[in-house]
């Protein structure tokens, strides 16, 4: 069991936001730029709709709900301050019925210099009272005005009434007077609903397009990562536990998928929305905008402080999760050993420790979020409080309209919306970036098998094999094979024997190019196999291993693999491999289901199936690596006849501990401690009464 996991999950990698990582992720978006571009257009439309909605509130409040005007008294000899004021607003004044009496809309006054207005109010030219005004074109409105001649002032067809005097009108009269305001509110309401519907439709389309692009990007990345793993050397898989690699393909890809689905999709909208809100802020009131932006430095500090901590927490979570996946794969695969040796409590305790470490790492991340999110909410609430304090004083002083304050608060809530989104999705982004580091670090690992060929593949393979002074070790300083040289003629059967650890299987792995020799060359028909296309080489060199792996699926698929063989051909192969008895007893025969690992088949049946699989490919060179080790004597006797037919016309290398399986070999090669100690026919080796003779005596001699 893995005591030291040795993953690079534990490494300190990158910065909280690594722009090279983002650029690499963006590369997967290039095939879908049109879809993303159309989605971006919809995002811009949604943003315009969202920015328009609060402004409609301002229009409704200031123009229809609390629209007001102020009275101005202009004497015959105005003061210099009043003259400066009149020069700017003469065209906006409406003459009242009394001498020197004029009216002007409040929204015009709010655009004036506040100091000048304060001076005119102090001098008494602009009284503090506000007037409601409405056109009196309709007869019903005129009757209301004529019914209260002392309350209304008529100026250019518009009736003005002090807000304090509205209490003297009945509810019906107020509704008649404000008929146009009510109609305006109805129109605004319809426009509001229409914009909401359009925004919803565009949001749906934008989400659909971005999810479409995101899913395809993750599909491409997952396929690239899986294809990359398939090209890696066996030494890579010897060093990296399967559970860690499964984590890369599942959890880490899922984290990136979640980021593209819920973060990148809204990132552009949030940025455009923030920029639009800032433009509107400065357009409405620059002083209120400065009040709003006063908390931005604190938000930046929060993101920088918590960003590093959250990134570290998610790295730790990724590492702990990878360890759990490795242990689960290891324990579930070895469940028989655990039960036989009664290790249930021990494995449960070890898993409990790993699970508790994962729990603590997750709890740390949750605690960081539990501190981070309320801090953002506190800053947002504090900003609204400052805005109410400062803006409320402006409204009371009549230097800002109520609608402007309401719309400012609405935009402020929208302003903190993207910030809340980023804070809530910050953990997703950090988790995804930690996963991206792992994925790209794996993709950057170039320990791959060399598939390309520098020469054209020969049209026909004879099967002559030659090892020339080959040396190899899994560690450079500890060679397993030492200066190995031998030659196998085309069509010859060579048996390779030796004690466990002599290097027999390693020798065959070199022929399959699972590993590359450190010294020497291996030739097939006189050509160096390192110069051959790897896929073509393995199609010519078949390998039947002792440990047979079967895929979940149908029996015919496990025999033919990717070849399209007819049922007649498959039945002929099963007869040669003595599988026909098994096939006839299975429900569905060749279409019978084979479960993962072939758990419903015996070890001998799985080896027979592996022999049938090799027969279906008809390789010119065949390697049997203890292929009959787990077959009973009766089955072994039956299969020898099939193997004899299989050996005909092809070069065969047989690795066996059971010497009874190699009696028909043309020659025998004896390995010991990585060296060839004997070489010859069985009769020659027995007559020498040396190493092979001792092996033979151990298996066949009577006590």
C-alpha cells in the first residue's frame, strides 16, 4: 500500500491567477469562437436591458410620481446673482398669474450650481415650497382646477398647486388631476415588463450557447488528456497511482466544466455591467460615486488576502481527494486479499484517517468562505448606509431628486451583484485553477512512447528476431538485463526459462517496446524496432500474458477487440483455442456479457480467451508470458494441440516456469540474474547437467 504518495498535488505551484493557465484554457475556446461571440452579443443586450430597468424607476418617480416645480419671485430690479441665474433658465420659466411670479421644474434647478441656488433661496427669490404641476387640456381636469381657484396657479396652460394643498382635494379629484401621470406609469410598466421578457429570452439563449461551448471544450480537453495518457510509457504508470490519474480525468475536468458553466459564462456580463454602472454613476452624481467607490480598496485587500488562502485550501483538497481515489482503487481491487487476511479493520482505519484529512481540508475551505462572504456583504451594506446618509441629506436639501437617490441605490445593489458573484464563485475559480495546474502539468509530461516511424513499414514480416548486447534496468544504476544477445530464426519457437526475477518478462516487454533499452539494439527482420511505427510493430508482435485483462462488454468484443470479424470466424477461433465448450454454455454465446475484469470466468477460462484474442490478430511473432500457468493439466493438454497449430508459420517466444509447456520448443534460453547462462535444445541442456538440468530435476525428478 502507498505510504508515500509522491504526487505533484503537494507541490507549491503558480500564483493565485496564472495568466499562462488562462491563455492555455482559452486555446480550447478557439473552435467555438462564433458561438462564444454570439453569446457575448446576447450578454451585451442583457446588460443594456439590466441597466435600463433602474433608470425607468427614476423616470417614474421624478416624472410621474413626485414631479415638482419651484416658484421664483423676480423683482423689477433683480440682484446680480438672480441675473446670472435668469441668463441660464429664461427659456425654462413659465409666467404665473401674479406679477413677478414664475415657475420652473425642479429637475432644471438640480442642474444649476448648488451655491447659486443656496444664495437665491437665502435671499428669498426661491421659496422652499414645492408645487405639483399638470397640464389642464381635458375638461375634467379643468373642472377640478376651476373648483379650487384659490389653490391653483395657471401658467401657460399648466396648473400648479402647492404639495401641501393637495390634501384639500378629494381622492377622485387627485386621480383626475394625475391622469397623465397614471398613464405614463402604465406605459413605463409595460416597457419594464417587455424589457424583462427580452432580458430573460436573451439570458436563456446566452446560457445555452455558453454551456454548449463549455461542454464541447471540456469534451475536447478530456479526450486530449485521455489520449495523452494512452501514449505514456509504462514507467509513467508504474510511478503514478491509477486513482490520481482518474482524479485528473473526472474531478479536475468537472471543476473546469463548473467554472466554464457558472463563472466564465457570467464574467463578461459582470465586467460590462460594472463598467456601465460606473458610467451611469458619474453621469448622475460624481460625489455619490466617490462615496460608493470608497470601499473598493477594502474589497481588493479582501480578495488578495483570501485569494491566496482559498487557493492553498483547494490545492490541499485536490491532494486529499486524489489520495482517497488511489486508496479506494487499491482496496476495492484487492478486496479478496483484505478478506482472506482479515484486514477489514486495518483498511477501515487507514481510510478513516484519509477521509478525516479530507474532511479537515474541506472544513478549512468552508471556514474561509464563511469569513469571506459576510465581509463582502458587510461592505455592501456599509456602502448603502453611507449612500443613504449622504444622499438623504441631498434629497432633504432638495439638491437631488428622490428618484435619483432610489436609482442610485438600485444601481449600487447591481454594482455589488457582480462583486457578490465573484466572491461566491471565487472558490469555484480557485478550485478550477488548481485543477488546471494539475491537468496541464500532466499534459506537459513528455514521457511518451515514440509512435512515429522514420522508415516505411515492410509489406511482409518474416519474424526473425535479434537482440544485440541489450542492457536495461528500471533504475539506471540497477540493470535487470545485462548484455543480452541472441537470435531467433523466422518460424522458430524459443523457450525462455529461469527463476523468478531473472528478467524473462522484461525481455519480452523490450520486444514490445513497453520500455526502451539503455544499451544495445533489438531487430525484427534486420531492422531496428526503435525505427518502426509502434502501432504497426505491436500489430505484428502478439502478447499473451499471465494476468489477463478483460473489458466489460460482449464476449465477441473481447476476442475481436476493434476488428470486424464474422461469427463464423470467431467460432473457428474459439474452437482452436478450445473455448467452444465455454461459449456453448454461456447465455447468448458470443454475445454473452463479460463483466469488468471477467469476474464470472475462471482464471483458466480467461487465459483461453486471451489465446483466442491473439489468434484473432494472427501476429507474425507470438509471445506467451506464462500463458498456461493457471490452466489445469487437462485443459493444458487440450490447448497444446491448438498452440501447435498457432505456432505454425510464426516465430514464437514462450516464457514458462512449468517446463512441461516448452518440450516442443526448438531451442531453450536460460536466464539467471539478467544474463544468459545456457542456450540450446532441451536434450543438449539436460546432457550438460547444469542450470537447466537442476530446474528440470526440481520439477520432474522423484524424491
